[in-house]
């Protein structure tokens, strides 16, 4: 009888030990899973901030009343991430902790102009020089596009946008994290009435936003 009681106590002790180990393991696994999910949640919040900040800055450039350049610095993180842009979207992604990919995509309300095919220009200043070399005017307020060339220049810019839309939708531009991104508002002034000067009552101007790295 005493042996039976001793064995019963031993079995009960072993059972309690197993239960304790199961509970401890469950708590440990819950803690690990919580940390992993929290880590991914924090990463996704980081990606959202980067994408939102970038797209908002591009959109904000369109409200400027003069040509302007702003530099956007991509933040350093303790993990690797990618940021790519087309004329439609900015996409930021990184690896999650469950062999998954975390990705955030924001649509540009103001489509930026990206350049891959034209080696003559990168910056707004380059673009004005390109217009001068091609059409004999810089297309700025003091040297507007001549009335005889307005349609040609507009068609040229439309073609550049169409090529960019097609090219970067198929193969987005991956930004280099360590380099600043230049976001530039550019104006092209058109002398519609042919008086060789630009005035806001009778003439026209066109704006677009360049995004580039140098």
C-alpha cells in the first residue's frame, strides 16, 4: 500500500512537472511570437512613414509658385529595405521575420517625371538647356517658348512623360538609400501671343516635378 502511495505521489509530481514545463514553454513561445510580430509591426510602420513622407513631398512640390529643389534623405534603419518609384507609385519593402515580405505602396497624386532615356538632362537646369539647344529658348519666364514652337515643345514633353510611364511601370527606379533624392519643381513658360515676352494674362505655363539622384 505504501509503495502504491509513493508511486502515485511520484506520478503526480511528474505530471505537475510536465504541466509546468508545458505552461512555461507556452509562455516562452507566446513571448517570442509577440516579439516577432511586434518587430514586423514596427517595420511596417517605418515603411509606411517613409512611403507617406516621400509621396507627400512630391505632391507638395506642385503647390510651389516658383522653381524649387528639395532634398529627401532616406532614413537609416537597423535592417535592409528597398524603395522604388515609378510615375505612379512609391513602394517600400523589406523582409519580415516569417520569411515573408513586408511592403507598402503609395500612389502619387502628382505624377513625377522620371528620366531614363534622355542623357542630355537630369536636373531642371539641364532641361531648360535641353530646350534651348533644341528649340532656341530656355523656356523660362525671361526666355519663353516661342509661339511657333509651343505645340512642338508640348508634344515633346508629352512624349517624354509617355515613355517614362511605360519604362518605369515595367522597371521601377530603385533609389540608393545612402544618396539624397532630389525633388524639383520645373516650370515651362509659353509665349502664346507671340510678343516675345511672358505675361500671366495672355500666356501659359506648364509645371512638372522631376525626381532624380545624382
